[in-house]
C-alpha cells in the first residue's frame, strides 16, 4: 500500500458488514477522526487530512482479537493488547508503517514497557508511547470518546483526566503533555 491507506478496505477485511462490533469500531473511530481533523485545522498542524482520517479510523482495528464482551469483542487476548494486535494486523494487511504506529502506540496516554509488563502482558521490547504528531493527535482525540456509548458527546476534560489518573502520575503527566499540545 505504500504511503496511502484505504482504511475502508482494511476494516472490511476484518469486520463483517453490519456486525455490532463493526458499528462500534466505525462509530467510535469516526468520532475520533472528526475531533483529530478539527484539532489539526485549529492548530494548523502540518499533517495530511487523509492520513489523519485513515489513522483515526484504524487505530482500534485490533479490538476484534480481544476479550471485551461489553463492546462485542469476543476474541481471546486481553483488551490492553489491542494496540499491539492492531499494529500487527495492519502490517499483515500491507498498511503503511505510520498507520501501524498509531494503532500500536495510542492506548491510554501511551504505555511504557514497564506499564505493559506490570499489567502482566507480553513484553513488547519497547515503550508504546506516541512518537510523532500524528500518533499523539489520535491518542489525544481517542481519550474523549467511549466505545460503550458510541455517538455520545465528547467526554468532559475532567472526566478524561480522572480516567487517566487511575493509571498513575506518569500517565497523567503524559496526558497533560498531550493536552498542552492539542487542547
């Protein structure tokens, strides 16, 4: 696929049309994409709009392989792994590295290798924190939308902060850095 990314084709390959999980994935991802595009326009970010949309629409592609029945995910892997799983799925689909990077590194406000190991997940061998503007932008926008209440208005900033604080002061600091950049 080179540098372009047909996100619809990739979603269709992994999610049956009309399925509840596909509706959740696409609804949530559309909200994230719309917010990310609005932030990019407001902040005059030097990012391609098509790349922002594709990255946002694919950031959660890995949820299908996780076990989170509350959002129709009936896979076998822990939900925390959806980013790493999604990155592998995107690589397998021939998606560009930037799309796989967003999927891999958008979870929480970014996860350190120590965070992942402490959660009992397989050692990824590196931190899973967003590395560039596109990764940070999608990571930030994602925090404002739920997959359990797709279509709901964005979460209030204080609610987002409270949910991130549960993961400790380092995660809260990472989120504040994202908010400083994009809020």
